[in-house]
């Protein structure tokens, strides 16, 4: 008996160990930020920017450094990793829902050692003896999905999975647009710092000339104080643009998923190109095809419709089939004999009769969630159309301002050449040359603002179009 007891224990243990469902290939994919990685130095420059294999709307700008920064952001940004985790979660929830369509089989058993006392409740001939009851059997269970409850639940999870995939694409679109916007802003800030330095140098020359003239009695103190004010304003503008440049670098580093304290981004000065965006004739249809947020909202609506069908299925009876094949005995010696075999097949039905309105309330909840999903889908479409219309209006306005400003800039640039020529021939004073240079630099700074706004508006328009134009 003792040897049989040991063998059965070993048998059940071995079955339990080897028969368990395998999960060794399932693991987490995200990790907390390691303090060591925060100290890693990263340096991005136009020279080491190489073409990437990631294709996207940003390639329209033909800027290798922008391509590199977007690729790094998509790979390392926590916002993308969050979206990817949601896709994995939705995928595995769909896999879990699909399991309900299949039967389940499990092995169960137990072994006991019981002693019934002589004066206890158990009568002879069992009292005063030790018994070793045991049970070992296979259990089978299957739910007949006559009303489509499990199938509709699976469809809902699949639609939610596809919606999370569309939201991943939306996260990539938002992230890449943010990187492009801040990148062009950084190029703008770098160029504005250079202009501000040049303007400061011009004002310093003006101050020196005016001060020397005052010192020799040629000028009064009034123009000196005026130029001193202009000099202070030039220093203030330079400090502000340096601040903007530092903030743009910090923002861009975080978008890349890097530590701003250990990330250096060396970029070129802003170079303007007039980018055109082709707007399709069938704009709403184009948005429906390209905008991932609209696709995600549509799929959420379909998932909500599937959940309504699941709630309806609860009004009908559940029918289950279960089966049992086992051996049961109060003595292990006789466990596997024919007379101790236990077979059972059970058909069970769960028919709803009275639940105090719980099923009706559940259906109303699902209809409310479906209405909410439809309303959000409609609002997403209207928001997308407004965003495109806004960016088109902005682009037209900025283009008109840029054309008008270019005329002013060209006129002052022409005057700059004339003043230099007149000064060269001794006709004009050098102060006039410097004052016109100040006007030219001011116009150049305004032109740079408008040019940057134009490019950033193109980025916003491409984003509003779902990352694609006609």
C-alpha cells in the first residue's frame, strides 16, 4: 500500500508538472527607465544623419536630419511604446475571446488519507480503519453558441484590436508631426539667434559712432540715449531667442525619448522652400480613407454594435454540454478497476425567467455605449474637416503675408545696396548705412517668422489629411 501511495503521488505530480499549459514564451515587453540609460550621451547632427528605412509623409521635406529624428522618436518615444502595448493587450484579449468558441478539457484528481474512529459517526465495518480514497478523471465542457454571444464577443474584440492598431498609426502621425514642428522651430530659433547677434553688432557700432560724435560735440546726448535703448532691446531679443532655442532643444529631446541634459541636437539654419500640398477633390472620402483616428472611431463603433448583440444573446438560454470520465475509489488498490469507473454526460440549460430587469438594463447600457461611439465617430469626422479647413485658411493667409513681406524685404535690401554705394562714394553717412541695415535685419527676422509658419502649417495640414495628400 505504501509503495502504491508513493507511485500515485509521483504520477499526479508528474501529470501536474508536465500537463500544465505552457507560458514560458509570455513575458513583458516594457521596462522602467534605467538610470544608466539616462546618462548616455546622444548627439544628432546633420553630418551623421543617414537615410532611414521608415517611409512617411515627412520625406516630403527631403531633409535627412528630420528623417533621422522622426525615426528615433518612433523607435524610442514612450508615447509610441504605450500605443504598442495597447495593441498587444487588445490582440491578446481577442485571443482570449476566441477560446470561448472551443471546448475545454482538463484533468483533475485527488488522493486522501482518512481514518474513521471507532466511536465516531461512521458505522462498522468502516470505523476504526484507515482508507486511501482517490479520484482521477478528465472533464470536458462546451457551450453551444446558438445565439452568437461568443462569436459577437470575439468580433467586438477583433474590432477593438483593429481600432488600437489604427490608434497606433494615429500616435505615430501625432508624434512625427510634433517632431517636425519642433524641428523646424529649432531651425528657426537658431537662425533668429544669428540675426539677433548681427543686429546687436550693428547697434553696438551705431552706439560707438554716436557716442564718439557726442564726445567731440558733433551730436547731442539725445541720439546716444535713443541708440542705447535700441541696444538694450537688441540684447533682450537675443536673450529671448536663446531661451526659445534651449526650450526647443529640450522639447525635441523628450519627443525622441531622450534625456534633455544628455542630448545635443546640432542643426542647420532654417532654409525655406515653398511646399505645396495637393488637396483631393473628394476631401471627405480622402479623410475617411487616410485619417487613422477616423478609422479607429469607426472600428470602436462596430465593436459597440457587436457588444449590443452580445447583450441581446443573454435574453436566450445558455446550453452547455459537459462530460466526465474518471476513476473513483475509497482504496487506491482498486482505483483503476472497471467497477470504479465513473462516466457522465450532462446537458445543462440556463433559461432566463426573472432577473429584476438586469438583462434589459445591460442591453440599454450597451445601446448607450453604441450611441456614444457613433457620436464620437461623427464628431471625429467634423473635427477632421475643420482642421483641414483651418490649416488651408492659415496657409492662404500666411502665403499672402509672405508675398507682401517679400516685397518690403526686397525694397529694403535694394536700399541697402544703394546706401552702401552712396557711402562708398562719400555721398551718404555710415550711420544711414547701419540704420538701413537694422531695418533690413528686422525685415529678415519677420520674413523668417512667416517662412517658419508656412512650413509648420504645411506640417499641420499634412497631419490633418492623415499624412497624405493627393
